[in-house]
C-alpha cells in the first residue's frame, strides 16, 4: 500500500469520527431548562467526552455521573466520571451502576434527567438481578460474545437478565422528565439497542429472549439460564406510565459518519450500507467479491472508487487468537481478494477493536503474499481468530487510540 493511499484512508476515518464529535452532536439537541434540578447520567465508551461537552454547552447548574471504559475518561468540572471494564464487566461496573441509581434518587416532576448514552454501556453497567452475581453476568457476557449472535439478540437477552438495562434506569428517575441523547453504534439506529437501553425500554419479551437463546444455541451459564426460564424481573413495558413524556434523540450515527466520509473523499465514493451485520469473515468475503468485480469488470461501480460500509459484524470464537471483528473482517477480505489491486482500512470508530490496542488494520492485494514470505499461514490465523497477529507481523495495525465517540464499524476499500 502506498503512503498516499494509507493517508487517504486515514483521512476518511477521521472525517467519519469528526461527524460524530460530541460537540457537533450535542449542540443542536440541548433540552429546555426545567424548574428544578438538572441531573446528567450516562454510559458508554464516549460518555466522558459527551459529559465534558455538555458541561460547556449547558447554561445553568447541573450535577451527575457518567460511566466509561478504563482509559477513556477525561476532565470534567461538575459531572463525575467513573470507569469500569469492557467487554467483560467487573466490580467497578457494579459500583458504577449503583452510583447512577443514587444520582437519580428522590427526583421530582420539576427535575430533568439528561441521559448521555453511547455504545459499550452494556458491559460497563453490570447489575445482576435477584440472587445472580457479578460472575453470573460476566459469564453471560462471555457466552454472548462467543456466540456470533447479532447485537440485537445479545441485547434482548441482556435486558432480561439485568437490574438496570431495558429502561430500568429511566424508570428509577420517575417522576422526573428524562431526555436521552444517544450516539448510535447499532445497525438501524434503534436507540433501545444502544448500551442495551438503560433509559429506553423496548417491547422484546422474556419469551422472545428465550427463543433467541435457543435459535442461536447460546450456552448460558446454568444460573443465568434458570433466571431466564423464570418470570421474575421482566424488562419494563414501553407503555408503562413512568415513561410518559420521555424524549429520545439519536444525535450521531454510522449513517451520518459514512456520509461525512463520502463527502470528504477526493475519489468517487459509494456507501453499501450503514447497517451491515453478520459473521465478520463472511462479510469480508462478500466485500472481497464486490472489490474483485469492480477491479476486473468495472461493475457495479466504475473505477476509481472507494467503497464504504458500516454496521456491526460479529465473531464466533473458534480459536484462542487475538483480534476483533474489524481485524477479522479485513483478514478474510485480504484472503478472498488476494491479487486484486485495492487498499483497505477496517476499524472501530471508538478506537479499539475487540480487546487489543488497535482500532483495526490496513490491507491490500499483496498483504497475504507478504505474510507467506514471512513463513506465516494467513488461513490458519483466520481459522484461529488471530487476525491481530497477522497485521502485527505486517506492521499494518491501525491504532489511533480512544476517539471519544462510537458509531461502530468503519470500512473503506479503495480501488484506483
């Protein structure tokens, strides 16, 4: 890959991230001032940055607490920032959930709660219901992450095994008015899916969640399975009067960010979709087929072109390698499009792909040949879910660090 192509792809990623910048996203969505108190709560990988910007924009007194991932905090003046673990919850997350409930305790109808919600909140806010423990909830998260199920399925199950998700935090704010400002990282931008909707209830039932577990053959921990089989702790109904008067606004999303990247491109750009789901390696092979068709036959898009897409793929764990869904997507793409003249970047807009330190990686039509010259079998790495090692060996990891926002996957394939 030429330095020019690499910088071009980075420029598109940066344009996408800028479009989801907290300052730009919040400025046009400030709620009206209440007679009483203003309490800010929030959760997600970009929650601290959202809180800091909200403080600067809000003309009046406020207080509150938000929760973000370890290392993602930033300086705030009046809103307390807590950090906890992602993607598997920890004890700090339990304390954070309790702090959010404490922040909204004893409110009146004259008060306003502003909820700043973005991706990652599901793991950051453990709150096991009944006699379940933190380890039970951590086991549930591990089972969901290994299942390959789409995020909508994972969240539907989480909401039935939680004391805070599925609108329960908003219910605790009653009778205060709640305005949820959501940065969407989910395909389709359903705000009830972002961070498993702590302040946004939905209509997915306990029965539907059970059916999803069966359909995806998810091996739940025994105690979690027993809870889900029972009737206690059902998720709130969206029609419950405690939610009357609540507002929900999606203030940034993958669609907006991909459109910004397309507008910033010096090469004609096409957006396949902002809501692509599925197994990361399968989605990578489909993108490879499109790239091959464009490169060899000039269809369905004429060259030069940059092909953009977003959404949230998943990875079914088959091995014990390192890497996240964007790295795995890219390794599958590079294998299936080997020899094609392309340059590609796949990265998570929050700056971290999976549990490693990279957001994603770069690849081109010669990446796999270079790996083999090093004595590395790229097919074996893909089979073992070890895409990180592939791109580490190539020195093609992309590690911009935490971006302060999260609108999910960003993929760009350049064909000159």
